[in-house]
């Protein structure tokens, strides 16, 4: 019984940590067409012109998410 309780507590802690990390990202749009490493300038321009931010950077799985700063 003690092992199950420790396992459950670990899973709750791990899930909470995962949600805390995921909440830090402000995902605004996906830049899948050219791939974000090839279109970082496009990502920054899109963030400036459309969303009124200073710029943007690529992150997320396979660097396809353009996050505005």
C-alpha cells in the first residue's frame, strides 16, 4: 500500500511540474509552412505586424511554434 501511495504522489507531482512548464509558453501561432528555423525572420515580422509584439522566436516540438515576445 505504501508503494502505491508513493507512486501516486510522484505522478501528481510530475503532472503538476509538467503543467507548470507548459503554462510558461504563450503559443500564438504555428509556422509549419517553411519550418521555423528557415523562417525566423517571418516569425518575428508576423509577431510585430499582426500581434504588436517586439518580435518572436521559434520553440516547441521540432521548432515549429512561433512564440511572440
